[in-house]
C-alpha cells in the first residue's frame, strides 16, 4: 500500500511540474508569436510605446520565471527520488497548463480587463479572441485525455 502511495506522490509531482512548464511554454509562445513576431498586440495596448514595451517585459519575466520554477521543481523532485516517470502524465500536465494559460489570459485580459485583444486591428477581433479560448479548451482536453490514459495517474 505504501508503494502505491509513493508512486501517486511521484506522479503528482511530475504532473505539477508539467503543468507549471505548460503555463510558461504557452506564455512564451504567446509573447514570442503574438507580441514579437506577428506584432498583433502588446500586453497592454496604450498610445505610450514605452509603457507597452515595459508591460511586455514584465510578461516575459513572468513566463520565464514559470519555466525556471518548473525546471527547478523537476530537478528537486528527481534528487529526492520523488518524481514519476510516466510521459503521458508529464505531457498531460504541459497541455493542461498551456490550456489553463490560454483560458485565464483570454478570459481575464481579453474579456474582463480588456487590456488587449488577440488581434485588435482585425476585421473581427472577437473571432480571434474566441479562437484563443477554443485552443485553450482543446489543450485542456488533450492534456486530460493523456493523463487519464495513464492508469497510475
């Protein structure tokens, strides 16, 4: 019985690490693709470009901190022999973390606070915002299905 409990803790640690990394990875994808490469928006849309760049920098620091935290958690748990080894649990965590990022960022920033839209200058910006949320739901679903396939999760 104790062995199963230890395995459950190891897989939980693996999932949490993946989840944290998923938050950071999707934050990086958002920042790199939408903010820098496509230049569709900044973290906060403002007539003051310096303010927009500063808010993008804060956003970059936040998702970078998540990536570092996730990596450090993996290292710490592995050194303590408290890290599972099931790739579906780990990838499920990454997908669910990424989906959570999209949903929280989309709902809070795009709809509640309205600090920016995915593509504010598009003919139909709401379509891009809804697609962003749909991708978040899809990532959550994929992650959940991956995690569910692992019997020891």
